[in-house]
């Protein structure tokens, strides 16, 4: 015979147990709308993240390096001094969905990230083929979308909210937005005809470059839109080949050099003496430690790079102490304290 008193006590207990399970599930299932407009269910606690592209990976480093599950690219030996050991020793996982070096899926699964951060430089951000590949990994993923550097402040705020690092990302976002606004105000005060023309020299011979509409010269667009190589970029990779004769005809006021080997010899190279910028000694080597300030890959470091570039192009109109600016930036974004001499070695490598 059923004891009615036992049922009276057991039913509430069972209900409480089920409600507890439901509450736990709800705590685990957090719906988020990503920057591609997708609704994604994420874990309540996200400890490890992997961003399978340099854009996202470097941004994640600036937000919280302890959350990185792995590296997108190996760290150069000369740059390891800028990183904590726990980051320098992370596995190199690579990229997914055609975003560079192919990812080692086995290493990725072993790293067990709680979340993947996919990066898109265009809208619509979603690619069906990529979606199918990602779903097979059984790891939740979100999209961060930045069609230009001007979107970085919003990306910082979005990731801060997702990762519960809002206090941190608000600072990074505010710094980025102020820099973009300040530079825009400076450039707008300078008539286009008074802005120096610029040739971006890539490669060991300095004869690879980018069309003016390429993401790889976005800083030139923001700093006056005077890139001399006016054309429509043929692909995201870039590296448009050009002749020295064409560089001479362009008569650039300034040359930005990506490779130190080219920079070290160009001012003495007889073949380049007919280039206006070389004649006038206005050739500048782009800083790149620990991440490139200008390009390859385009990252959050371009926020500092934009300040550097503007001070190079408009030294009278934009008077800043680039040593101090760089020290402040490294402290805020990279969490490292460098001396004046160390910063000078970064800038004038």
C-alpha cells in the first residue's frame, strides 16, 4: 500500500531537483547575438578562447592573453621577450577556413577552447562552407566583424561583453576611438594638395606594393588618402608587382618600407636616387615588434601605427612625443612596461 505521507514529501523534493537541473542548464546556456546577427548559445563561463585568424588572435591577446588556447602564428624568436612565458609556450594551432596557415585540428581539439572567435572583414560575414566546417568541431563560435579599423572600438566592446572583460575593453575601445577621431580632425584641416604622397614598399627589393583601396594600406587612407598606386586591388593577398621606373614616375614624397634589408640599402642604392622621397631622405621603416604597426597582418597595433604615421607625414600639424605615446600604448594594450631606449629600438629598428 502506498504511503500518502511519503508522496506528499517526495513530490516537492522531485520538483525541486528538476528545477535545480533546469536552473543549472539555464546558467550554462547563455544566448548571445554576434556581430554577424547569429544567435549563439555560449557557456556561462568561458575560460579558453581560440581565434583562428591573426586579426582576432592579436585582439584577444590585447584583451586577456591568459584566455588564449593557442597561437595562430609562431612568435618570432626576437619578439619572445615581449611575451609572458605561458603565452610564448602555447601550441601553434594555425588558421581555419582559408585564413592563412591551415589549422591543426587535432591540436585545436586537444586545446579544448570553450569558444572560437571567427573574424570577418566584410558583410555578410557568414560563409556556408565555413559554417559546416566549424559545426563539425562541436565548439561554439561567434563572429567579430570589422570592415575597417574604425570598427575596432565596437569589436572591443562586443568581445568584452561576451568574455566578461567589459571594464578592460571599454578602456581599449575608448583609446582606439579617440585616436581615430583625433587623426581625422588633423587630416581634415590639411588640404588634399598639401598632403604628402606615399609609396608603400614591400618585399626585399621594395617593388611590391598595394592598391590604394587595399586593407593593407588602410592607414594611408585614414591619414590623407595619398597612396600613389591608384588601382583596384585584385585579391586580399596584395603584393602588386611594380617597376622602379613606375615608382620614379609616381614621384612619392614619402616611402614606407616594410623590410629592413630594403630600408638599409635604399638611400645608398644608385638605382633609387631618382625617386623623390629617396633624394629628400623621407624613407621610413615601419615598426613591427611584437606586432606590425602598419600591416601584415593588419591588427589593433595599427591604432598606434596611425599615430606614428600621422606624425611622420604631418610633423608640424601633429606634434606628439612618439616615444611617450608608444610607451603608454604598450602599457595599456600589451601590459608591458618598456624603457625609452627599448621603445626607440622598436621604432628605429
